[in-house]
C-alpha cells in the first residue's frame, strides 16, 4: 500500500484560485470592460517578492526531509513569485508524498519526465539550489518571508482589481452597495489564499463531521485508533490522527509494554497498520513479547524454549495469525530524530502505517553536530518534531518517556507520578495531546493489597477529562489488560 500523501501534503498541493467570485458587478461588465489582474504594482514597481528567500526554501527542502515538515505547513507552490520556483517546490512535495527522497537528482529527473525542467530554470539551476542553503534550520523563517510576500502580492492585485471594478461600475451605473459586496469578496479571497489552512468553509466542515458520524455503524465505533483498553478508549474516543501520545513510567514499570499493547491491538485485532520503532530492543525480543502476550505463554519460558505441549500448540496457532497482520517492528540504530522520522515516514507512505510507536523519547537526539549542551532544550525540539510529524502525516504517534519519580532524598515508596515528573523537559507535557503515566503499587510494596494492578494516570487529555484508570498487569505475559480479562 502506498498512499499518495497525508492531509497536510495534499493541502499544500492545492493551488490558490485567484478567480473573482461571482458578482453582479462582473456580470454587468462588457468584453471591452474586462478587469485584468496586474503583473506589477501600481506605479510600475514589481510586485512584492524575495527571490533569495524562495531559493533558500527550495534548497532547504531539497536537502532535508525535516525541512519539508517545517515548511509545508507554511507555504504552497503558488506562494512562490517565480513560476520556476513553484514548479520545483511542487516536484519536491510530490516526491515527499510518495516517500522518495527529494534531492536535486530526483527533482531533476521528475521535472525532465514531466517536461518541465526548462520552465523550472534548467538542470544546472535546479541542481545549484541546495548550495544556497547555509542552515536548513532557517527554512521556516525563509518560508515565512515567502508567505508574507505572497499575501502582499494578493493584496496588491486585489487593490488594483477593486479600483478597476469601481471604475467599471461607474461607467455602467452599477449601484455602490454591489461594488462594496464585490470588493469584500475580493479581499476575502486574497486573505483565504494566505491563510488556507484555517479557511475551510463551515458548511464543508459540518458535512465532513456528519459523514464521519454517519460512517460509524455502532456506538462502540471510535473516531480514533483504539488502544484495546475499554475505559481509556471511552475517555479518549481512540487516538486521533495528528496526535502525540506520551506514555511515561519509572524504569521497569511498563511503558514499553503498554506502548506495544497499543500497537499490538491496533494491528492484530483491528487490522490497522501499526509501526513499532525501537531504539532500546531487538526485533527478536519484541517478537517474543508479542507472541507471549497473544499466546499467553510465559515470556521467560518462550525466551528459554522451556515450553510444554500446550504452549507449542498455542504458539503455532498464533504465529500464523500474527504473520498476516500489519504489525511492523523496526529496530532503529541511528538515534537522530530526523533519521527515525524518515524511517517512520517510509512505513507510513509505503506500508500504510496509521499508528507509529517510538520507544523511547529519551534515546533520541536532535542532531549529531553540533550537539546540544542543554538536554532540556534538545528534548523540547525532539517533542515538537514528533508532533509536527504526526500532523504532517495524519498519523497517531505514541512515544514512551522516562519519569523522575524520586527526585529528592530516596524514599521507599515514591509519590504517585505527575506531569512534573517527565524527565528533561516541561515541553513534553505542553506539546503532547495525551499523557498517560503508569503507577504500579506492587512495584514498590511487594506485599501490596493491590498486587497485579496498575493505575493508568491520564494526566493530560486534550480531547476530554483527566482521571485514573485501573488495569491489570500481566508482565509475565508481557502485557497489560482490562481487569475483566484477568
């Protein structure tokens, strides 16, 4: 399965329509009174543009996939003043949408195939664009310049058209209130081109909402990706596309297990493509966890091979079922967040993953050189990148994180975890849509009356209430489960 692109990418490919809306003024204009769109501003000077900023944006997106994620939210192809630049940018987006690298060679070949290479400035010009980039981190600021110039051009054109409309209306004795209505529509059209991301018509949004609700065949259907935990799904309505979920726990408490539970349920029970990217484990070890949880074979017995006949029977039956399901387990050796997200992008576009689980946040780095001296700022940047990736691809992203539950003098029993315990950066709690913290009382008290239970503390929930949910932990099977399944 190879989708053609996520919601943000597709939106960026939609060209801005500068045609004037239907209006009584234009209907009264004869052929001789045709209103034209100016190619230069009144007074003879060029329309607002910044060729260097445009070239810097193109060079950045041809150099870094991460720059595309930053820039695609800000500019569309028609925001470029130079037609050739718009052609190159659209080519990069097309390559990105199919999961292919958008480097100079790939862009040149695509434009050559489409017979657009000369219109883009020629092979030498296109290949030289990345050389104009000093830091790809500057791409968002350059994109803002391009976006601003595009708005100013639309306003200049709209002003010229409004003036011409007024003169045409005067010659044709059109009522002034009709001119006002037409000029308001012209200005609104110009602004929509600038702010296209937020300019969806309310009627369209309501129709989409009604279609989504109508598509649900029963009250149990969720709008997001189910986690497999009844109370959590009731609270969140599933994990929506574009969301970032953080699962936090102290070491050894079960954040990896819960994250794998989410991926396992989505892929094996619901047939939803789920990618599990691990920076802390091997494919073999994760496979052991999946088989143990599904076949209910003790994890220690599975790893050692000391299984009885009933275990072997369940293993054979479950292994064939699991092999046909869209669960993708991928070990990641390069901790650079850009490399990890590039791998995730391939799984989304090429394999159809709708849920991406990354284990774990604190193994990721923002960049190799130069290294961050402040780990808190680095984790903040990583978290924002994960959220932008979720939005750009329309996937639900889940990441595990460590907690510092005992920052003061050592205590036999640490306090219940809270958002403040997320290690290294307060930005994690600000950026995440859902934060689930795991507390296992029997991890600290061996004789706890709550042996076998775990609390899922929903510490942040952008789509509902926060509360504490109790589940069973069956770590000998490498899983958590609803209490009713114990």
